[in-house]
C-alpha cells in the first residue's frame, strides 16, 4: 500500500471527533506532493514558465505566438514549463517539443478540466491536487515567466510572482507580458488608480515586468536579463 492509499484509508469511517483532526492528516498528502515535485523538477535544469488561457484555440494568434515562444526558448537552451493543459500551455509545450528542448507539464487535477496535453515529455508530467503546491513549483524552478492572455488562474500566477519579488521573498527574475492590447487596460488601472490615486504600489514596481508583442521580443527580454545577472538555477 502506497503513501496516498494510507492517507485515504485514514479518512474513512471517521467519528465527529476524528473529523476535527482531518486537516492535521491532510498535511501528509501535501508533504508528499512537495516531495514528488521537488524530486521531479530538480532534474530539469534552467527553464522558463509560459502561462495563458486553457481556452485558447489552435487557430488563435496567441496560440501560434505561444508555440513560437516555446520554440525560441529552447533555441537558447531553456526548458519550457507550463501548467500542462490545453490552450496556451499546449502551444508552448508544442513549441518546446518542436525545438527538441525539455517540455515540462505541471498539471492540476480539476473536476471539469484539464487533461494533460500531448506535447509534454513522457518523464516530465507531474500531477498535483493543490494549487498552492503547484504554484510553489513554478516559483522555485522557473528562471522567468512569460505571460500570455489568460483568465483568473493566469492572473493569480502573475500577481503571486510580482508579490514575492516585490517583498523580497524570492530573487528577481524576468516577467514578460505578451500582448500589449490585452494587458494595457490592466496596466493603465495599476498606474492611474492603484499607484497615482491610492498610492498602494510604488512607481518602481512597474520595473518588475515588461510588455511586448512578439515572440522575438519576449525571448529577448529573458535573454537580456541573464546577460546582466549570472544565471543561477533555483535548485
């Protein structure tokens, strides 16, 4: 019987008093996800995470753009890490595979989505139950974030990275937003409302990310960052 089966059995047929300790037992499942993630990703090497919507179709210009970004990152020797699902994630993994680079998928088990895309290396698909464990893997094992148009999940990952860098909890790494038309409304609100009116962020915080339109520009931002800073993998 493996560790996950032992944990599941521990939750069966509980009394009311036993239910109160459920959170304490759950920590072992969480620990096992961290251990499995660390062991798998520590062997990958320097990689860049590509984020974006799972709903983006193959004929969408951003799907084509994400594939080209994945391909060009492998030309520079980076692996590509995605959330492992369809849409932008599939496109970036497809580009990495086309470039014969490392193609990693950090998938999340959801009731309505998402199955892993077919362009992830067979030995580099990792599945998680908990979003916060999965996000820790992105932060720890990515040397940069490339963020294409997406929904709440994409924004969650973007703002977590910005928060951790802003507060000095992790070292600075390049964050590149792709698609000026998509992102300019958000940036305008950040500058005019969050910064200028409410003073909730500083003007220097806008230096934590860059905004581009093309695959060439996105990859150049990553490469330029590491011409100034010695590339030091986080593991």
